C-alpha cells in the first residue's frame, strides 16, 4: 500500500489554506510552535541531535544560535541521526539499489528517495505518512493554477495526461512521487507516465508524441530541448502547461517556452530535503512555504544576509519531518529573500533562487544533425553508472569532452576509465558520432560564490 494518511492530509489541507490567508504574525506563530516541537523531538529521539544541540532549550533558544550542519556530517552518523531505530543506512541503501522498488513503502511505513551527489555525497531521505501529508497539502492547495476555471472543475487534474520527463531509473524524489501517485490513484495511472531522459532525444520525442501529454513536468533544460524539437516540427502535440523545477528557470527560457510551445509555464522550488519549498503565484513570484520550512540566507561565513541580497548558501529547517530532523541544514543554494509583499496579496514571503546551473551540450549526431545532451542525464551517467560525484565536464568541440577529476593515481585512472566507458555508451545511445573524452586528474573543481560547482559546461 502507498504511504498515505488521508485524515492528516485533509486536516493539513484546511490548515494550509487558512495559513495562506492569515496575518504575518499568525504565520510566524505557527512556524515557531512547530520549530519548538521539532527541536524537542530531535533532542529526545535523535542521538546525533542530542549531542549537536546540547544546551539548547526548545522554544527559548533562538534558531540563529543553533549550530548549522552539513549533509556529510549527517550521513556519516545516519543511524544516530534518524529517530526510528529500525532505519539503518546499510539496509536503506540496499533498498534503493533495486529500481524495481521505486515508490514502494519501506518497512510498510516510509517513502524513501535519494538525492544527487552535488554535495559530493548522495543523500538518503525517508518520509513517513505525516511528513508526506504536509508535502501533499502544500502541493494541492498552493500550487498556482494558470487555468483557474478548468482547475475549479477538475482540482485534482483527473482529466489531464501528465508526463514526467526526467531520470526514471533511480529512487529520486520525482520518480518516487510519480510511482506513489499511480499507486494512490490507480484509475488515473494510465494518464500519468514517466519518460527517461537517458534515452535518445529521438526516442523520447517519439514516446511523448504517442502519449500526447497535456501537462509536462520536467527541468528547464529538458523543456528547452523540447522547444527545439517543436521548432523543427518534431513535436506532434501541444501541451497546455509545463511545470518546471530542479534547475534555475531564466526569464529568457520561460519566454521562449511560452512562445514556442504556446502554453503556460509554472515554476516551483523544492529539494530532496523538503519537497515543496516554494510555489509560483499568478504574478510569477516564488512564495516560500514558511509555515512548514525555515530558510536562512547566509554568507560564506554562515552569517545572515540582509533582505534583497543574494546569499552564498541557505540553511534549511524542515518543520514537517521528525523522523529525520533537518535543523539549520546547509542546502547550498543561493537565495534572495524579499520583504516587500507580492501584488497577488499572499502573506508568504517572495524569494529568488539560483540553483543548478549546468549547461546542455550540443554535439553532432550520426546523421550530421545536432543532438542536445541534457546536463541532468550526463550527471546521472557519471554518478550512477561511473560512481563519480565530484567532476567538471567541459565541451571542447562537437566531438570532444574534457573531464576533470580531483582523484589521482590508480584510483583516478580507474575512475577515468569508468567515466570514459559510460560516457561513450551514453553517446552511442544518444545516436552521436564517436566522441573523445580527454581526462585530467588531480584537478581542483571550479566553484562559484555559492560553493556549488558548475559541473557541466558548454563550449
């Protein structure tokens, strides 16, 4: 059975609706009450946090006085971090190693997903029904509807054919959530379908044409590639909406998608650590769900950034998950918090996010036509197939890639060989002409102000 608590979902949906229409003070009261409960639960039930938050008094010690924490520190003590002693990292990793179990309930009560290795180490995240009810309520109640009349008649999008276009072979949050949605709504399952970006663009477009989705949920770079296919006449359907997330959506890309695909584009901001951080209103602004998540923009020394200025990183506190507490967790994203109220009238604060910024690579196909290699597909190949998480891949020309790794010696040579093998296999599947991968070992990875590397760079 899928992990779902219908009663908690219903009550939380009412609470989320009320919060969005309350005063700023009422919103902050909810936030602080939930923060006190989270800190108390973490100190009582998590050995890691009992030590990490020593001396903290729930409800009394300000959040900014608590120490921040990194993914590496938490993953190194995973079994002490989680509050359910049944959860063991070794067993969870065995579970997510099996693609046949994507979306299945772990121990009958947890949904599990993994994150990418942009922090140099993939994360493993577990959610129980109570946490998922928060995510579900935020998605159902607050995600903006560009077609309000149709959404009023069909609030759950039961008449839509929804295509998720992304990485479908791993236990990533989007893939897991799609499988869960199909299990929760078996009558709607034929209208929900996932499409892998690891296949060639030609096969992907053929599969999408056969399904003819009315809604596409994907990443901005994937949506841009589909716009390219539409411009050359390969796309034989016209989506009504495109939902984007996972990467930075620029104004230029948004305008091009709206112009070429002729549909509404709605962006959102989420992470493996908290699925529904922010949603986009009809004025095109991202509103943070601060009744359930606390975001602290900080500089390179962890000091708070003033409103209106981009941060070096962001500390996240997840108020919904008591099984795997995240308190002042270094998310790594650059974020700007605005104090001015949005013209839409919502009391939730407006944020700007500068997240993943990898490039799509355009190389030459076997027929001589250009082929777009999607950055998320390339990073998935290097992470999942070659087992390399810290890298810099740069395109030199239409047939040549330069791969820089920090590893040296025998370990570096073995990693480079695995990367060459997997990249060439991927190039073959993408119907490219033969490519050359030039390797450089012992290299320092280039990083921007945010500390996150741009791992894939076009020529």
